[in-house]
């Protein structure tokens, strides 16, 4: 379903449309729980922490193609049938048949979606201490929500519904945003210190960004009352809206809108890792059959990184306007989108009911900056426990022109063999939602989901994700130290 069909809905759909979008479109990094922080991640570990490229036991590693997709919301659940066969129109959905609302919640409601495609990418070790990498990724992300449940119910339950007459509703801050962009990443990573027991690594990725399409809508400080289905008043509030030409002139099929260069920007990832080794060996063991066979012979590894620092500037489409929402008398039914009315025609009509506010002719869309923490404990060279956390750095309310990651904490027991790996990610996100998943590495193929096991036991679902990637790695047989991960390579 084209994104412009969902962007800039009237206030009735500002929250629910984004929730629906997040539920059947496809976390913000190219990651799979446990695998992306493991010593077999190679090129797939670079997007999460560029220092992972240094001192690896891969001489080279090539990603052929990979995709990570995630989506979810907190307000709406869907049966498996509707997720597999989404309708052509939002109007076709029937409540309590095609979807179920969490109308009794006391919290705020959110929605999110992400697609991250890694195109052909390569990692190359210059020597035993330093490496370079090139990554090519095509990414899109949607965020929405922060509405209280009573506001979500007001718009979702048969709007305009007389049961809500003469009740005051407040929308302190409700936001929806979408961003689709291309990035080329150039990474350099190096071992800074190696005294045998401890190894420090650092890495940086410089990114050349190009934006395809972006847009946002944010309601701030709104307070409203519906006296009847044909009469309402909005006592306060502003609506900030901006979208790029890429959305205003959306073409079908969706991929025809992809342009490799345009709306240029810059970005950066920074990362460090620390490794503690019980046996003093360091990165000194090399032979003709293995590259860095002791490179991953650590008992404990810690990592910190900041990813997706950057932004892209877009020119606003002239039709996008910021509005003062205050009005003493408005026909509530007029805020509904008419059947057959395009989104742009609808927004032009509705904007005539309100006062236009001055605004810039450009907007800057921030990329989803995040702080990433990781600890990886080596039990016996085959079994590991990984703990990882991600914290969104730009999810606040002050800047509407942004996309942001879903903050979460994750613990992953895993098994690592030479050609086979197994991962059991257990995670809790910022909304308190718990998930259990499963991942497998079978030679050059990696596949998994952090929500797979959870969804097997849920009749109705409100989040899902998936990861699959195919790579080429140098697999050589050789002797190594007994008990170290290098022997399993």
C-alpha cells in the first residue's frame, strides 16, 4: 500500500493509521539477537559497532544480500490471517474481526516499523590489527504514537461517536514520521592495545547518505471537546506538517521511487570494544591455514557504540503547512476523509478550517541515533551468553523531524560451531513487551526472528520481525588452540 495513502490522515487517523502501517509493513539496525555481537558476525557486526571489524579472524567477508524487518504497535492486535493477507484499504477492516483494540490500557500508545536491506558489502583485514569495510544499506523507518489511550479510543471507536460528547481530550504531543534513505558506509577499525590479557579496539564508519522520501506530522498541546457529531471546538494546539517531493509525487510500484543520489547528507558510527583474556596470548598466532586463529579467544568482551549520527535535508512540498488548530466551532464530521478523496486534496480542504502558521521551506530529517551497549561472555568456546541494550538518543518531543529506534534490553544464550550457530534472543522493549525468538547460522546463511517463539503462542499479534542474510566467508580447516573459538572456525 503506497505510503502517501497513510500519510497526513486527518486527526481521526493520525494515530490509528500509523499503528496499522506499523503492523503490516516492515528494529533500526541490521541486527539479529546474539548473532550480530558474536565472533562469527563479520561484516554483519559492523552496523552495530564498527570496532567489531578490527582483529577479526576473517581475512575477508562478503555480504551478498540481507534484510532485517520489524514492525509493531501497542494498541492494536491482529489475527494471523490478516497479517498474511492485509486488506487493500483501511476502510475494509472490521473491529473485533480483523483487529482488536486495547481500549482498557492506562498507558500511552505507540507504533513502529523498519526495513533495513544490506546490499553487497565487504570487510577486508589489512593486517592482523586493522581492517576496512564497505557497507551499502537501503533503509526505511516509520514511527508514531505517544497518544493516551482515551485519545486513541476517541478516534478509533466509530468517530465521531456520541458516547464521547462533552468530554475533554488532551494531546500533549502525538507524532508520526516516515523516512526512506540510502547509505554508503566506509569503515576503518584497529586494535589500539594488545598486552596479551587485554585488547582494546576502536572503529568509525563515515556515511554518505541520500534521501528518497521523508515526512512528519506532529500535534502539540491540543485540547478539544466534541459537543455533537456535527459540532466541536479545539481550545488549543498546533499541527506541524512537512513532507518531501518524494511523497508528494509517489509512484507505483513503490520501488520505482528509489533514487540512488539526491537530498544528500552525512552520517557517522563510532564504537569501541574491550576484551579480557585469561591466557596471555594476544593476537599473535598466524599460519598459512588460518587468519588470526586466536583473534576471538576472549573470556569477556564489552562494547559501546553510538550509531546513526547524521541527518538529511529535504525541501518541503508547498502544500505542507503548519496550522493553528484553535477553533470555536467546527463540524466534526468534516474532519473525516471522504471516500475517493486523495490525501493531498483532503489536507488542502482541512487546512482551510484553520489558521496557517509561518514555517521554513526546508526540513532536516535526523537519522535514528542510538547508544548501544554489549557484553559477551565465553563459557567454554562453544556456548556463550550475550547481553545487549539499545537506547534511542532522539526520541524526545522537541524535534518532530526525526525517526528513532525502539529502545530495548536483550539477553541471548547461543551456541557457536564451525559451520552452525544457534541463538535464543530474549528481549524487553521500552513499552514493557517481552519477546522470545530464534536464530540459526547455517554456513553462509543466517536466518531468524526475535519474536518467533512469542508469536507461536499468541493468537492475536501486534509485533513481528525477521532477519535473513547470505554471505561468502573464507572457510579453511587448520589447527588452533584447543578450547578457543578459533578452533571452531
